[in-house]
């Protein structure tokens, strides 16, 4: 098998794994089910990922471009973050590794730890630095960043995991913008 085909096959497996983990969590997913959906032998999953745990770890590699929202004044932080958040949430839910981690965090302590560590590094700390560098004292910047982070995670869980109706994307964005801005302003 050429490396191009191996790369494409590996990606196909990851795409199917993300979809299935996002829809059903960790426990309900089998290597055979992912392999069947990807049109490959379960042996390939073992070869590429070492089994279900390795597949899960690979499928939950996540990026949040939160710092893209920091290119401006704090008075418009809520609007920038809300737009970025709703764009992510309105995308392909079945492909989002962050949703995979959220769903699996109730089943697997490792997923909860990975989610917490990821959010600390990629959301909470950059937001804390942004607020601190914008003139807030360190402790106050940390408190406000933690409030924003907790609020967004709670809304994300309600909207994406529990599938509550929180309005259309424009309504959700407006609400998120207002509340995030309020939290940023203290």
C-alpha cells in the first residue's frame, strides 16, 4: 500500500471514529463498528492506532483558535468569541473532536482529564493572559477568564451534548455575546 493510500485510509478511519464517538460516546463504540463504517479491516485500526484506546486518543486531538478572537479591544470580546463559538458549533457536529471529549468525559476519567487540561491550556490560560494584558490585575483577569470558560462549557454541554434548543444560531450568538461581554467586564 502506498503511503498516500495509507494516509487516506488512516484519515477515513479517524473521520468515522470521530463521528461515532461524538454520536455515541466511548463505551458504545467498537473497533469492528468503526472499521466497518470506514470500509477497512479491524486489523488496520490495531496497526495504525493500537486499538480502541489509541483510536480514541487520535480522534480527540483538538484545536480551538480562541486567540483568533483576541485581536481587538476588550469591549468587543464577547462578540468576537461568540461568533467563533457559534461558527464551531454550527459546523459538522459529528466531526468535532471537542464534542467527542465532552461526550466521553462522563464515561472515562481520562477523557475528563484530557478535556480539562485541553481547556486550561487552549481556552482558560489564553483568555486569562488577554484580560491581564488588557489592564486587569492578574487575580481579577483569572477570575473573569474562569467565569467565561465555565459559562461557555456549560452552554456547550447543554446545547451540544444534551441537545437543548437554545434558539437559532443568530439568537445563540447574540445571547453568548452579551453574557461573555458582561463576564469580561466584571
